C-alpha cells in the first residue's frame, strides 16, 4: 500500500536510458474510485496535461516511477479531464470534508492510500485541523464501501456494512 504523498513529486524515469521524463504532479481516479494514472509536471513552456496510465507503469519505486518507454506518456483527453484528482482540478479530493450519512464530520482529506498493483484506493488520510494534527496526528480512514464523491463540497461516507463475527 502506498501513500499519495510518497508518490507525488517523484521523478518519472525511462528504465533503459535513465532519462528523466517528468515529475509526478497528481493522482487521477475514475468514477469507480480506481487509480487510473499519474498526472505529470513536465516543465517547459507547453503546459498541456500529460499522464501515464497506471497499467503502463513498470514500477512505483521509493525514489522514482519507472517506465519502459516515453510512448507510455499520453496527452490528457477530454474524458480523462472528468476524473477526480487528488490535488488539482475542479473535482479534487484534498481539502474536502468527509461526512458520514449520519451527519458526523470525520475529517478533511489530506491524502490517500492506494494499492499500486491493483489501482485500488484503500484509505484516506484525514486532518482534524492544524493543532489537533500536531497533538494527536492525522487519522487514517479505511472505508469498507466506496465514498460518495458526487457532491462539490463534501464526500459522503455511506453506512458501513456490519462486520460478521462468524469465522
């Protein structure tokens, strides 16, 4: 399982040439809340969105993301611009509050956890505010069912299914 903050900012490197192809700027998730790819910060004058589909990534390393080819980097298409980003865009996750369907605020999204081999979003790093974070640390919320991302301001946590005691 990887933490979003551990991937954002990593260089993207071509495995055979060692050429730096860009830097991870953001994570892109589809409507099923699956990691679809990485948004790149490529520098230069041209700022059009470029992304790497998750299935084209050879490795999520500790110090770099590794690709087999520069051809694994694609321009961001119109349909992909509708995906949810962690940090940027109109539908970003960071800074949005998670509210239970019973009306309890669980915290504000600061990051996410995901399983890179499957592209599954597995948890949220939540803040209760600067001073509470300093005193108690941030919380990790791992929902059993996907959150509702449809709203513009808050994410809704549906009621969790009961956990069975039967083994």
